[in-house]
C-alpha cells in the first residue's frame, strides 16, 4: 500500500513510485468458484485505497418481457 504522502502526491499530479490501484473487485460467483486463487491474490497484493458504499445482497427477479422489449436498471 502506498504511503499517505505518495497518495497525496499522485492526486496532485506529482511523480510517485507506482500508480495507486484498486485491484480486486471480483464477481461473487467467480470468487466462490475460485476461492483459493482469489484468497492467494488478495494476500499477495494490496489495494492502495478503500471503497465504501452499499452492497446488493438480493436481486429482484428479472421482469417478464415481450419480444423486443428491454429494461434498464
């Protein structure tokens, strides 16, 4: 993980030793299917910043649609 000073320098457009990265968002099904590999990657590499926000735990059933109709979440 980059230091706080390096993060501030990067945000200011200054040179840093590496580019800060948020590397590991994995689809839930992918993470379940490849749990050992995902765990190994998360242990070997770290993110340079954290993200917070709501998570969707349940998804509504897709609406029944007529041919040619579409929907946008």
